[in-house]
C-alpha cells in the first residue's frame, strides 16, 4: 500500500474552492475530499494531514476538520489510528501518477474570481495580428501528406534554428525537436534521463510545471538553494557525491523569482557540469522576457558540452500560450532518441500551430520589444499597488519574467485559502518548492490591469 503523506498546502491546492455556502463547512469538506478520493487524486494509502495543520491552512476550526475526518471514517473512506493519523482506505479511481495540484492555475477561473495565480501572459500584439488573419495557402502544401512530422515541420525547425543563430548560437535544424508546448518538452527531456529512484537536482524554489514532471517519473528530487540570481554552484558541486542523474535549472530568467544568474556564475556552473559529465536540462522559456540589457538573456548553451545539454524553449511566453509550440535544442544524436520517445505519447504537433509559429518566430524582435514595454510599465504599476495595499510585503528586484516572488511575512497558504473565500485565486510558495517550503511567499503576476489587481488586493485586505 502506498505511504504518501499529504502536506496541508498540497491538499489545499487539490481542494480548490471547496466551500459552497449551502451546507456546513464540515459537510462541504467531506464532499470535496470524497470527490478527490473517488477520482484517485488522493490515493488509497495516503496519509491525510494532521487535523490541526489542515484546520490552520483552511482557516477553519479544528472541530470542522475533526468532524469531516470522522464522517469519512464512518463512510469507510479512511481509517484512523490514534498516534498515526487518518489514512485513505480505498479509492474508486487510481491514477498511476498522482498530480499534486501545483498546476491549478492552468484551469480557467470562474467568471467571478480574480485570478492572481498565474504569470501566463495574454497574446502579444504580434500574435493577435497574425492569428487574426484568415488562414493562408501554406497549409495546402501539406494536405497531400499524412500530416505527421514527429520531429516538427522542417520549415519550423529551420526557423527556430535560424533564431538561435541570429541570437549568437549557431544551430542546425537537425538539433531541434518541435513539441506540443514546453511542458511536453520538459517531460521528454526528464523522462529520457531519469526514472524511478534516480536523483534529479533542481533549484529551490523552482518552476512548478517542471517539478510536477519530475515527480511524475518517481524520481527523487533534491532542491538546491538559490545564491543571488541562480542556483548555488557550490551546492551543485557538493551534490555530485550523491550521483545525480540530471540537473534541471534556469540560468537566464528564473521562474518564479524573476532573477537572473550572472555571467561569471553561469560560467562556473558550466565548468562543474562539464567536469562531472552531468546531464543538464536548461529551461529558457522566460529568456525572451528581459526588462533591461540584451533582448534575450544568456544561457548555458555555448558553455556546456552539447552532448550534456538539452535546452527547452517555447512560443508561449513571447507570443501566446494558445499556440501550443515548444521545442528542445540538443545534439543530433539525442534529438533522434527524443523523437522516438515522443512518438509513444504524441505522434506530432499540429501543423496549423506550427505554420503559425513559423510566422510568429519570424517576428521575434518585434515581439520582444513589445513584451519589454508591456512588462516594464506593468511592473511599475504592480509594485505601486502592492506597496499601497501591503507595505509590509517585500520582494527582490527582478531581471525579467512575468511575476514577482513576494515575501508576505505570513502564512501564504492560509492567505491563499482566505483568497478563495473572497473570490481571489493565489499561488502560494509551497507549490514551487521541492519540499513544500517557501511558505511565506506568493508568486504574483505583474501584467494585470491596476484596477483588477487593486480589487483583488482590497478583497484580501478589507
């Protein structure tokens, strides 16, 4: 039987907006927990959080949680043993890989909810212009084929390679694998390197989508602290003695903190990677979202042995998440293996999306300038609103990206739960943590209109 122990912050994410106002809080909690158990999101054998901790996280009395647990036991869903807690007895549906709820932001919020939980940006003006046109005749040329291009359309692989080359990193189209978004690219990269029991090093905190991918492979995760703008290189060096299978990192623009690694530190990290022969996945999806300096942030590519490095890229942040195009840049031998792995889960990406991406990528410079202007202006407005509403909150200056990593100085999990009650959706720090830490932090998007942000902050701070 599984021995999963659920943290209260994780269960809060899975529960979502669980109160209905039509029943007692205990009854609402029972209904929500039964649904999670029935669909397998809380699996058989899982140990529910201690009553006191869950009550604190949900902003309810301990008596409410006690009554809910007792009702679950009476209905046969859990077994409670004094001293060892309440454990789920059965579930109608079992998922082989158990999601943690970290990616709740990627579900449309109800119309009456102010969503401050995601940094995903709306379509850029370039994307709106291109997508607003009627389909052109380029698609006709592909109608006589079977439509399957597992490595990506040759014209798109060339366009992505050309973009890297223009940015100073000579690249051949054979080094590019087009994927259905960066999340699939990350899954392919991680799955090709690590499996059950393998150790994967990550930053602490880290991008929650990547953390969810690594967890899904049953790999062991070790979070290494940030040192200024990036992962602590000395901690990476020390971790080598534990025989890691891979390193996942973001040295350009880090998600969720928005910080950037210095060139000197990046070179030092590259030397450690090369010296150890450590397979590395670098997520560069936010590299286009710089607020100052070069239009695109520097990465490990060109510093690390190409046979060790896989670089993840995406059209989502620069253009729009609705264009589901991502990619992996790697050596040709590794690309061949990734193509075969990809076929097992997704034979090819949409040709329509790929043709749109060709045109969008051709206008990268324009889109970068547009995003920089938008985010610079929005950041100033967001910081002003936050300072006015919560002067005790703090955050470090960011180099880029679409969000702020805000230290609230209080339990952000409880704050997020309070937000659910008043129609505001928030992303608390534990969702970005390898060990359910970062509990006082929130990741807040910077791109919302000031009036919307002000309404959300006012609701949180009546």
